[in-house]
C-alpha cells in the first residue's frame, strides 16, 4: 500500500476512505493506492493531520476486518 499526493484542480466533495466523512477536497489530495497504483480512495484533511503512521494503522485494521 502506498500514499499518492496529487494536485487537485476540481474542488469536489468526496468521502474519506478512513473516517467516511464527506469533505471538500483542497488544492492537494492524498490518495491511498495499492502497490500497482490502483486507487482505493481519498483521505480528508483531518485524517491527514493525524499522520501517516495513524493512517497506516487504520488501514491495517480495515484490512484485517475484511480478511476475517
């Protein structure tokens, strides 16, 4: 799993992959991708502010729930 940062030219609303809250994307967006570069979804600014380690731990929890 990897993080991808892109410039955002369209201020659209999106649901956060981590907290599921709807947010309006700003100038940059953080996208969670698999190792092949396929997108899983975007992360909101609040979750981004918690840091990469926190995001990674949340994603591991989701992954574990899906595999059970």
